[in-house]
C-alpha cells in the first residue's frame, strides 16, 4: 500500500524532470521549412564560387550571376520550401543552370557566431544549422535558373512534378546563361544591417567555365578603367579654368573618399583583429580612414602648388570621386559582406569626413588669425619705430648755445633791409 501511495509522487517528479530538460534545449519552430545542415554540394550542384559551407566564405547575396555579373532567367516560387526540396526541384528540370534558396529575415547573431572563429568566441568550424539560422516562421523563395532555347530564344518551360505540382512558378527574365557567383546590390551598402540571406548553387561541372569568364571580366574591367581615366583627363582639361567648379568638387571628392575608406578600413580590420566589436576596432577604423584620406589628397595639393591651372588637378579629383564605384562593385562579391555592412563602414566614413572638415576649417581659421596677428604686430612695430625716429630727430645736439641762437636772431632783425621792410609804404 505504501508503494502504491508513493506512485503519484514519483510520476509528478518524472514529469517535472522531462519538462525541465525539454525547456533547456534550444527552441526551433517545427513549422519552419528551414531544417538540416548547409552542405557544399547537393547532387550535381555546389555552392556558387566553389566555396565551402561556411558563413565566413558564403557571400549570401540576393543575386546569382555569371562571370560578368549578369543574372540568368529563372522561375521562382514562394512557400514552405526547404533547401533540399528546392534542390530536388532543380534536379528535375532538364535544363537547369542552378538554383537559389533563402528569404528576407534571419538571425544575425547566429550568423555572426557561425562567421566568427573559435578564438574570438565564435563557432566557425561547426556545421551550419539552417533551423537556427532561420529560426523565425516564414516562407522561403526558391528560384530555379534555366537555360534558353536556342531555336525560340525563350527560357525552357518549367517542368512540374509531384513535389512542385502545387506551386505557382513565375518567370523572371535575365540575359545570362550560367550561374557562377553570388553578389549583393549597391543599395545594401546604405542599410544599417543586411536583413536577408540567400544560398546560390551552380553546376559543379561549370566551375572551370566560370573561372575563365571571370578572368575575361577582369581583363575588360582593367581596359575600362584605363579608358575611363583617359576621359576623366579630358574632362579635367576642359574644366581646368573653372575654379568655381573645382572648389565644390574638392569637398565632394573628399566625402566620397572618406566613405570609401570607411569600407576599406573596416574590411581590413575584420580580417586582422580578433576583437571586432570593441571600441578599439571602430577607433582604429576611424583613424585609418582619416590618415589615408589626408594622404591621398597630398598629390592634389602638390599639383596645385606647382600649377593651379593644371588639368591634372581636376582629373585627379574626378578620379577620387568615382573610385568608390569600382570598390563597391568589387566588395559586393566579398564573402565578409554581411559582417562588413553590420559594422557600419559608411558611418565611420561620415564621422571621418566631418572631423576632417572641422580640422581643415580650424587650421584655415588659425592661419588667418596668425596672419592678421602678424600684420598688426608688424604695424605696431613700425609705428613704434617711427615714433622713436621722430624723437631722436627732434633731440639732435648742436654746437651752438641758446645765447648764440638769440644773438643771431637779434642781429638778423636789426639789419637795414629788415627795418625798411617793416616801415609803412607811405613813409618809404
């Protein structure tokens, strides 16, 4: 009877232990389509850029592009679609160029942990759990990229199966014919934090083709830069005699240069420092931005000192003003892009620009003040010297005594000529 009486108490304790154990485990919603581990290869597809399944290497950008940065045509659909299901649907298409899977909305802290080495408190070597990365509820977007029919010039039709029968694919056209890399749009640079995450997969057999196209793209880019700088030189020659244009251009180029150097300094420190969240990290990024910004303007001031009307002055300012376009194009492919934007590089650049402007204005004010002060000091010195000279001239000693001076004056007054001149004309 005593054993039977203790039975309900034992059951209650057992239930409490089970509840406590289940509450201590991380909660992953069961109705989310994100589950499983991110893998480099899925069938005949692999991650774009031949990257490993690591958040430190995957770009995560919205655009899946070829070697020239162009998107191919693709069918996209929205729903509770997992990465594995998206891959299966892509394999079922006879002319598939790859696929993209992801959505807007992910756990940034989990992403940062997966992109941070263990020495810095991260978890970079652990497999990427998609359920933790996309822990919130929501639908996903799967895009299947397809080739174009050479006869009709139109993308091949989407082939439905039992898995995709309930989906409503919509076509989005594009000029490319392959998927090679992953990138972001320029608009993401101006956001405080990236709010979406995507995974692009390309055929493993097209890796060599993509590398060849990438080399061609870089060659064309170098030629474009040379031609572009030549046209900037011509434009600088035309505007060389327009000082009213060069002054605002100088400040505008300085602003864009500081914004560009903000991205450079933050990106450089992300790959060099262990602590990327402390105040020292942002202070060093700011300091590098200011110093490099001043150094890159030294050639302009040297050319301005040699010849103020030289066309190279304006051409150099135009080159500095347009240089962020090339850097942003390059960094949109960078694997650290999400972490770069999350560390506010443009804000660092704005602070560096404002402090540089204040420093330059203070220096100009100081020079004007010292110039006026030196002029007033020089005038005061001249006035004192003139007064001393006048006093010295008035007190010059002579050999004549005062009595001699009086006698001379008296003798001069007593001459006949003087006396005759004093008489009235009627007497004369």
